[in-house]
C-alpha cells in the first residue's frame, strides 16, 4: 500500500505477538471528522478534510479494507474489527497504517462523551458539525462558547456593520448583546467576549479575561484587527484607520458585501479565540505572513476581497505584543519583512522597486521618502532593496530628532550585527576624515586614531576577482577616468582598517587633477575596500544617468555580508561569485567591527525616539523593532561621510 506518509503504528515481539497496544486498540476513541469527503478509487481511497487531504493506494482490496474501517469509525468504534484482525497479521498492519495516516492528516476527532455506553456529556450535542470539523476537542470548544458573553459595541448600534456582526455571531450559535458606545469612532464596532462572570472590575484582570476584536469600515476599505484585549484591539483599530486611506469620496454608496465580509470575519476571529481554535489567518497558509506577528484582515471594495496582512501597530499593550522580537539573522528573514514594512495599505515605508531602472552592471531600485526620490544600488537587486529600506527609515527617523535629515540621526539595520556594521563603518569614514584634517594641520597623519598609511593598489593579476571586476566595469565598460586611493588606518591596539576612495580624474590645462569623489568604502582588506568603493562609483554613475532627479542616493556597504552569507556554496563558486564573496566578507566581519570600535573608541547603542517625537516616527521605530530590525544611535560629533549620504542633485 502506498500512502503519503507510510509506517504502521504497531510494535511486535520476535514471536510476532504485539508487545504494546497499537492504533487499532484505541480506535473506539475516534471518529471521522464531520465534513470529510471520501472518494473510492479502483485501487485506493482519497480523503479530503477541512485543510488537509490524503490518498491511500494499494491493491484491489484496499477499498474493501476502507469500507470495514469506515463502518467501525461510524459505528462500534472498531472493537469487532480489532478482534478480527489477528495480531502481527498483514491485515492488522494495513489497518494500523491507514489509521496512522488519518491521524497524521487530522482527519479523526475524539468521540463526544456519551457515545459507546459512556455517560452523556453536558455539551455532547452542542458541538455542531462546524466545530467537529476544525476543533481538536469539539465539545470543550462548544462549552467555552456557551459560557462566554459577547457584547457588540458601536456608536450606532443600529448601523449595518453592528447588525451584520450580531447576525454572524447568532448564526454561529453565540448570543450577543448589542449596546451603544459613544466613545467609539463612527464606522468601528468593538466585539468583546468575556467569561461567565462578565467583565472584571479590575482593569488588569479584565484585559486577561477578555478577548476583543474591532471591525472598521471606511469608504472603499475596511479592516479587522487581531484578537487581543479591548485596549489592544482599539489601539490597533486607531492605527489601521490612520494608515488605511479611504479609497473613494465619503458619502458614496457602499458595496453591500463589504460590511458582511468584515463583520463575519470579525465574528469568526473572536469565536476561534474563545473556543481555543487557531486564528483564521493561520488557516490561510500564506507564506507572506510572518510567524509570531499578528495579522490584520484588510478588505477592499474594488475588487471586493479580504486579505490577511502582517500588522505591526504603533501601540503595544498586551504582554504577548510587548515582548521583544528576535533579531533578523539572515537575508531571507530580512527580505521577508520588507513587504511588511512597505505594505501598500498598512506599511510604514514605500516599497523599493526596480521599475525601469537598469539592473546591469549594478542593480538599481527606487522608492519615495517624504515625497523625495531615493535610489539605491548594489550588486544584486535584493541587496539594493534592503539598503533602500534601511536608509529610508534612517532619513525618516532622523527628521524626528531636532530636524536632522538622517545624516547624524540613527542607524538602521536588519538585526544588531547588520546595524552595528553600518554604524561602525560610518564612524570609520568619519575617523578617516579626522585623520586627514589632523594631518593637513600638523603636516603628518598622526592623531588620536593612530595613523593613516597609504597602500599602493593597482588592477594587476593576483588581486581579488571582485575588486578587478568592479574596477573594470567602472573604467572600461562605463568609460570613467578614475583613480583610487587606499589607506590603512591603524588603531592603538594594532588592528587594521582599510579605507578606499575612488575619485574621477579631470584634465585641465594639460594636467591631470583630482575631481569629485565617486565612491568610498571602509572594509577589512584593501581589495575588499576597493571592490565596494568601485561598486559604489558604478552605482553613482548609473544613477546620475538614469535617475538624475533623485534626492537621495544609497551606495552599497559590506555590512550586509553578515546577513547574505550562504550556508554553503557550490563547488564551482569561487571568489568571483557574489555568494562566495559575501561568505568571505562575513567571516571577517567580527574582526572588522572590533577594529572599527577600537579605531573610533565608540560602541553603538540602541536608539529610541525622543519624548516629543512625531507619532509617525514612533510608529516607524516600533514597526522596525517588531520586524526584528535594530535602530542604533549615530556617533556623536561625526556626520556620515558625504558619499554615503548625499544623493544626486
């Protein structure tokens, strides 16, 4: 017999006798879930449940075997079948295998109390087919619903949304009392389920006992908050109402199906929470939803549809929402959270998109920050998108701190390691500028940061393939007459940091002079610094040609390697491949960050918005932290190096 997951659940002794009871001995406790559809095949059977299915295939006798098992599940519970199937026989092994598959695919449910001679349970007939189809213990779920008291609160209890919510609860067998709540905004309905004793006079106990959800409706768009306490649900509703802009002018005729869709979804979420069932968002199987973060249902009128979206609200009240989230540790995790932060309806940032921008030789993406165009570039589009999101967040957070434009504001990264790498590289670029200024005044390069020693570099055989490649792209493919200056910054402790600066050469009056800076980098080796500085120069040249009106330009940095390091590289991936290059860089990242900390004498610290910060700044900061991003303070007294912050004018 062929099944999706084979393996009989039986143990036998060497003599063939069963040493322990098997699944057939306990079959009397189980019955087939209500709503399971069965299709008999010529040599097997196919079963479809609520969200699972399984196909069992074997010989011509398998349909007959299934018929006997189905009779046992619907009737006496398999006592006669267990006696007929001899211990250790192929028949019993086949039956145990089929029962195991039914359990694995959640197609069996425990029999209600009172069947097979047991005393009738108090709620044996109250479960209903729908609870039997989805609940692990339907009778207990039904009892929880019977004990609960649900209130439907709205500023207009006779409005279509409140009436639709009450009808949805009533159809599910839950009686609800509708009442007026003048403090609720118009267009919002609060559904609150309390225990049998009703609301507690103690606010803390009330939040622990209550389960609440808010359904809101605005012109052309609506929402259902995640389930939580009444305070958390109302805070989420205020945040969603603020972010979801109306899709049409107020006063127009609303789609008759939108209130029903929203109200029934709100009732379903509340009922599932009270009955101990999984939230409906978990049933969707949507890979875009982030595990561990709440999901809000957002519905639109044109076309009429509802979709669950990960929700990172600005105000966290409940204990499960306040607890710290795990840091992002891989590029895959970071990329999965970018759609949450940039969701077109409920996000806090604009979505970076390549659009018509070129993707070769470097990949460019474009987004909007406070009405201004931001362009980001890197070796790959996914890396460019991550850099764009981090830089956009920095610009917006920085504006909330004494009017800064983000240059001296906080540093954002996908996790603590990435954020620390970005912050220390900025501080290292500032240290290099300080060394240069001190050397100009004193006639040497000595200073509190140690010294800056020039390092000769030329594109000759033996250099790192990435440095040779990006330098060739810049000077040969793009035709830029450029030069590179590399220096080694030595710390007092003996660590080394390499700084590379790519400058354009200008011909004037028969002499070659140094023009503007095209790209800089601070990295652990001379070749790596040249590679990233040349790549930054390529991005700048491409952006100047294809996005001349961009206000902000984001060039790549090596900090992203700590996220993008692959678990393993293919045998043919040498240092010339981007994946292998990132793996090399990630291996050197801890030592580089230690050297940069010694060079600058500074350790990045967590950053929080000031007390008088704008609500949008606090909402963005909260969303970043909930998604596992880190926000660190910038080094006092040093502004970010111009090539990393200023955009094309």
